C-alpha cells in the first residue's frame, strides 16, 4: 500500500507541475489580450491544448492507481481521496499529502480566477468589435435597395443585403 501512495504522490506532483504551467499560460494569454496581441494569443491556444492533453493523461493514470488501491484494500474508488490518504498516512507522507492538497486547491482557484478574467476580456473585445461594426454600418442604410430606374426604395423586414430584380 505504501508504494501505491508514493506512486500517487508522484503523479499528483506531476499534475501540480502541469497545472502551474497551465496557470502561467493563462496569465500570458491575459497579457496578450490586454495588449491586443491577437496573433500571440492564438499561438498560446495550441499550447493550451497540449497542456490539457497532458493533464488528461496524468488524470487517467491517477484514476488507474486509485482503482488499483481500491481493489487491494476493498474500498470504493470514490472513498479514496486526498483527505482520506492524509488520514491513513503517517509522518512525512501525511505532511506531504497535506501540502499537495493545499497547493492543488490554491492552483485550481487561481486558474479559475484568471480564466474568468480572460473570458471577460474576450467578451469585452467582442462587444467593442460589434459596437464598431454597428457604428460603421447605419442600420437604416441596410434596408435601402435600388430599383431599375436607380431610385432607392426601403425594403421592410428582410435580411437581404443585395436585392436584384430582372
């Protein structure tokens, strides 16, 4: 059982490292959004996908380890949590698990916060773009069409941008 806990600790440490890289990337994305550096922001999207895949792979390994531990101890998989491992561990292992739990909790909260900020920045940019487009295109002009004699007439209730009459 001690070996499985050590292997779990190693996996959790690797997850912690990847989550730190993910947080760093989100903070970099925030800087790019604030500086309106869209090309650099888009480059980070690919990096984000790779990091998320790495997180998924580590998560699958961790779940498999927990499954192993559950099979050996006769416990249910959902009963094996960091809190439970802290309770059944002694000494340095327990202290290390407590530190990991605190660190992971803090990391996840920071990731949520930065992600929320980035989401708001993107929405703000989209709203600005929409307002700019609305300002450039007067909605009353969109409904005017030209007849065969070159006179303008208003078209009602359509979304047609070009109306040809033959």
